C-alpha cells in the first residue's frame, strides 16, 4: 500500500502537538490545541488545514440525512439504522451491519504492520485523525446534538474540541507508557577473568488484540474517544459499536480514521463500525468473542457488571452509574453557591454522569455571608435560583437541551411520588424544534436521618442513581452525618463527582478524608465559572477507578498500560 501521508509530514505537523500534550499531562496546567469558540472555525488555518463553518457543518449534516453511510469495510451483510433526533426529526441514515466472521479476521490482518510501526508513528497517525475530525467540528456538533439531545453549544464544545482533547490526552498517555522502556538495549554482565556475557535485547509494545468500543447515547464522542484512541495508539484495531440512537458521531469518526489509516499506508480495517439492528444485542455477542481483548464501555451498571463478569478474555474498562453528592456545610458566598449549583443541576437536563443528585444539608441550617439559613430556606433559595436561571424559554432551551429518551422522561414523571416537591419541573417550548421534549429540573425533599439509610435493607430513593433532571435535597442531622451518608453512597453505589461547600477547616478535613478513602473526585467551594460536572482534559481526572461508578480513570497510565504488553527478544551480541 502506497502512503500518501509520509512519516516526515506527520512528524512535521504533529510532533510539536504531541510534545505539548506530554508536557500538559506532566504539569496538569491548562492547555488545549482545539479552540472551543465556534467562530474559530471556517476557512483555512495557519497550517493550511481548512475547517468547516457553522453553516457548512450544518449543510454537511443535512446531506447525510436519509442516506446510506458507506464505509467500504469488509463483511457488510446488510444495513441498520433507527436514530430519531431528540429534537423531533427523523434521521433516516443506514449504516453497514457487520458479518463478524468476515470483519474480525480482516481487522486482525492489519495488526502486524500497525504494531511494527511503533509508538511514535501510531501516535502521529492518531493526531492526524483528530486534526481532521477537528476541522469538521461543526458537522460533528450537529451529529452529537441530534443524537444526544445536547443543545448546540454544548454539542459543539463537549462533542467537538473537548472530546478531541480527551482523545489526544489518551494518545499522550499511550505514548508515554509505551516509550518508558527503550526499544533496544545492550546488556553486559561481568564474569571476572572470563569474557563478559553480552546480549542484545529488543523490546516491542505488543497490542492485546481487537478492542471493542461500546458507545453511549449521551456523550458518544466525549466518552468514546479516550478508549478508541488509547487502543489505537497502543496498536490495537478498534471495532466501534455505537448506541443504536447515537450512531452518526461515531460513524463519522470511523470514516475519518479509515481514510487517514489508508493514506498513511496501513489497513483501514484497523477501525471499523458495528451498527446493530433493533433489539439485536450485538454487544453481548461481540464482548465474549475470543478475538476481543479490550473493551471500553459507558452506560448502565447492569450491563457494565455483566461485561466485567463474563468478558473474561478481555481487559474491560467501564464507566457506570453513581450517586453524585454535594455536602453543604457553610459558605462565605451564598449567592455564588446557589448560582453554581443551579447551573450544575440544569446543564443538559441533568443527563450527565457528573451531575449532582444528592444535596446534603443540615436540618438546623448553615452559616453564610448572608446570615444563618435554615434547611427550608436553602432549598427554597436554590429552587428560586434554578427558576431564575431558566425563566426565559430561549435561554432555558440553550442550557437544557432535550430529554434524550423515554426512560429519562419516565423517571422524571415518577419523581413527584418520591417525596415533597421543592422544585417542580415544567415543560419548555423550544424556539427552533417544537417537537423536542425540554424539561426543567425537579427537586425532591428527603429525610436523611440515619434510621432511613444505615440499615442493610434501606430503600430511600436517594440511595440509588436517578439519572436525569431529578435531585434530592436531603436533610441530615449534622455535617458529620452528611459525611457518613456520602461515604455510604460512594462505597455502595459509587460517585463520579463529589462537591462540598464549607468555611470550616475541620469539616473540609472530614470531607476530603472521606473522598480520599472512598476514591471520589472532590470539588470544594465552587462559586464561579467552574462547575462540578465539568472536567478539563490534561488536568482533571474523570472518575477514579476506585469506587463502583467506574473501574478506570480518564485518563491515566493505568487506562492505557493494560492495552499492550512489552515483549522482549534476546540475542547474543555481535
């Protein structure tokens, strides 16, 4: 295969970016090569790469609707597609359905050349894939918006530049771990008066095998890119199995990856798509195939647990459900705290794995810069802050997006039966998409007395995840009890995020110690433009891998190291 992309070209364009990414994961400082402002796109960049404008991205998306998405991958035995936009529009795309008996051998056939290319070449090819995706960020934003229900700005930022950052971060970790060991070494052991023993040793990062990426509905690229690029950069082919309602963003990704791999002289079948027919359950079939040696999954706890139990031939990375908690002890910026929490509860209608669910508030109240505030006052003031934030329908729609699917809607409709409603949910008319289901958050009051949760069979609703725009204002007897409840839910159910507000060094110490012991990522006293549900690539760790919500972290060395093995060959030195 003749390469149109040479190693020299890839090195010249992308090696500086790789070096900056390596420095960023070392220092944890802010850095991103992907602009997050929409106006940065459209036209030609300094490097000569042209990017799509907002209008061009929308036109590219519209051209895909109602068409078959051709990928020219082997083993296509038919077509599948059932996506419906949460904003009400039929998508109408069909995607290649795989004959896995044909596709999997074709994917394996490309492995030797990809392995022998080495860590640097693989990393640079991955960066070229990301660069081409980046140039089409507005097209990807439309795809993410109309499959996930995210509002456009969030779909653009989280589904575009921020997802690309996470992919690049995974590549940087993969490169760092693979190059920790030298490619070759001369070994000499003294033998006294005799000649020393001499060996020439070579070390090769060997991929485990085909990686299976099982995509999610809500963040198909943001959650999908770390695993995809970690596997590809460590030499593994990647079979992408999207959520049936969010195929397009990952199908576009596969299309770009296959194009770049072919141009770089490698088999395009190193990346392939596995779209499924309704109720086919192809993920379960693929997950236990002997060829599948790595699995990345984001979704329900039930299926994540199934994968960890049954896919024993594979290294399985899961992000599942959790009960995210905010401990409210005290604050010196009451208005700032309320505004920050209101935004966190509202963003994308609470359909984020990092959205707060349980707000633990002492029933005797909290001290603030505005005086003592009782539990009822805190709850009422927070409800008012949410209402104020979402009072204008156009502003609300831009922040809330659309409800992603019927299960979220069902949980929201059932939530008033879980307790006294402190903040009722209302429907919002979307100014552009009248068929979209847009709902504001709902908050329920709950009693957090120990007698309701410390028993083995306690069934308080706030002890389990209620995914979507539902939160619980839980009255606790003290901050110490709040920390005990935090420990309980994190240990039993997991937590992707924990937030806390306190002016007390002692309370801060208790909360921090609980999060260290239960392995939960903690945000303290956020009152400005940083929110507990947001994490920054190259600096923040998403998930910890140390509690039931996830068995891995995005991203760290452990996230990539299990995807390859270092194999040594020894020869007598010449």
